[in-house]
C-alpha cells in the first residue's frame, strides 16, 4: 500500500512539474513574437507549440499547462489576442495524438474561429478577417508543417530506442 501511494505521489509530482515547465515554456515562446504594423495580432510560435505540447502531453496535462500559461499571462486576456488564447484551451481538448495532421487542422480552425469571434466584437467582421486571419494563414500553414515534421522526427527517435 505504501509503495502504491508513493508511486502515485511521484506521478503527481512528475505531472505537476511537466505542467509547470510546459506553461512557462508556452509563456516564454510567446515572447518571441513579431509585431506587424497593420494588425494588433503578432506573428508567434505559441500556437504551434501548444498544438505540439497537446500531442506530447495529452489533453489533460496540456489543458493544465495552458491554464498555467493563462494565469501567468492574465493581461493578455485584455488584448485583441484574447479570443485566440481561449481557442488554445478548446483546441488542446480536441487534440488526438494518434491523428496529428487532423488535430492540427481542427486546432487551427478552432483557434481561428475563437480569435475571429473576439476580434469581430472589436473590429467588425471584415476587419477581423483582414487583420486577424488572412495575414496568418500561409505562415501558420508553414509553421504547422514544420511542427508536424518535428513531431515525426521525435516519434521516430522514440521508436529507435
């Protein structure tokens, strides 16, 4: 009985550590963003990082990591990016590690929909699309392809061991 509870405590500590480190990583990766002069939404690698982490960590730990990131970044919920951030939570919940390409497509659509909905309330529908979606489609496609190749590489390294 003691061994089981000690193992359970170690598992909880490991999960807590993974969640905290992942949340801090999401926060830090978002600092590496490129502001665009024509839109309130910067180019960032946070979105693809969250999708990748969701595949690696599973939905439960990914949701906790994103929640921790949000707690660390509360002022972001007062910016035009708030809708995208809420979309991260929904996308992470929908990720299926065994279907990464479909997960990236669904995740992208969910995050875009949430970001678009929030921006529409601020800018109107046309401006929300022109400033919050259109400029990012090609870049997000390229970043997603890179992220999926990283995933493929990491998985191939795991099968070698």
